[in-house]
């Protein structure tokens, strides 16, 4: 097999990839593998693929452990999506996918099948994920003859390609594990880390009900701790009438509500607006309602005075009266 060159793009990928399928495409326009990785590394293209292959080279643009934007057009309708697959684009610098490019692709596919334990029946076309006519180069006769020949080579069989198109079968389904799932109640709000499949049962073999977008928040009501292990996590929680693997969810941090501020009563606030007041501590007499005002005298604890006005200022209740000198005076209730 040709060596894998890497030019990983920082655009257009999903974090995380649960590799179940290998998807074959062709780029459809005249360009080399290198032309393609350069293009996809150059900016947001609203599309991507893991590998580009031509006659002389293999270039990688998206890491295997991340999802590419290659079959989003299928909306997971057939269970094949951007975060459960590796996408390979065959390139056609001469305008057609050559036998050499096909052979290089075949070798790369076999390498990835072995590496990720993907069986031949999960090596599929873009067509199988969305019904797009891709790789169109393998369907030039409208019967996918070249595709079936490619699959036969992959399986090491020499079979005559069917002359009528076989309706793509539903993706092979492993028999569901017989585990009895033990449900417990659970209600910690979660957010999805990736586009995440909701499945009928807490295992990756059961049917996908829908796919939650990345960043979707939900509050489960149940959890099972003995679901299928996904990246070492066997916990699944329920949502949307199905189950999601908690390997790809994170608890939502709940922001603690600040305790309501107690309404602080100022000392003396309940005193009548005029009357007689006896100080409970040695207290300054001031020229104004505030501790910044001049001290003109002091009442000793137990002394009292008549006041005719109550003022609230600067965090104190001030009792005020006209002194013998004719000046208005202020005494804080402390
Ligand atoms: Zn395609």
C-alpha cells in the first residue's frame, strides 16, 4: 500500500468518530489527491473527507478518530452518517478513476477494514448513505457494475456482478446483546459532545431513532449502567424515546442561584418621624446627615434628645433637630 501522507484540515470535522462504515466516493472533477487536501485545508468548504487517493499517492485530510462532512446529505436515513464512518475520495486527475487509483483505494480500504474491524459488507457507497450518485465513476453504466466488481475484489471473490441492481439492504445488524438492562432513575441534565445517535436500546446494534445535534441539551429520566461499552463507558441514558451513550454526553453545569439578598433593615428605621430618643452608645452629633459631616458634639450612652425629623442616608438612620445655637444637627442611630 502507498504511504499515507497527512495534511489535516482544521475545518469541517466532527470531534469523535465511531467507525462502523467505510464510504467510497469520487471527487467528480479533475484534480489530484494533493490538490484536494490543499483545497480542504485552505478554508471552510462545508464538506470534507478523510482520504484522497490517486494513481501515485494517498493524502489524509481528516483524522480517523474525527468525523468528516461527507454524507450529511443522507441525514442518517440509512444508518450511515458522518460520525460512524471513514470517507475515501477517489481522485481523477485525468477525468476518470483509473485502474491504478482503484487498486490504491482497494489497498487503503483493506488496511482500514483490518485496523477498525469493519467487515466488507460495511464498505459502502456514498449512494448507500444518501442515494447520491457517488462514486459516479463506478456507475457509468447506470447499473453500478464497477462498484460490484470492486466489492468482489474486496471480498476476494470472483463473482459476476448482478445485472440488475440489488436494492441496497439495510445495514447489517448484529444480533442485539441479550443483556438485561437495569434501568435506574436519573435526571442530571446532559449536553451532547458530538452529533449523537438515539437508539432503541442501549447498544450500538439497535435501530437509530434519530440523531441529536452536537450541543443539544436534554434531561433524561433513566440511566442504565450495563449498556454496551462505548469507548469504555457502559452508561446510557434515555431521551426522545430512545437511548444515547453517555460516552458522548456531558452533565450540564447548573449555575447556582445566588441566595436572595436579605433585605437589610437599618437600625432605627422603625422609629417615629419625630419624638424623643435615648442613645444606646456614645454617639457623635454632626452638622449633616453623613459621617463625612463635622462632629459638633457627643451624646454619652443613655443621654437623650427630642428630634423633629428622620433622614436615611449613607447606611444610617439620622435623627435631626435644631440645636440651641439655631443650627440643624444630626445623630445616627447606632
Ligand atoms: Zn460522495
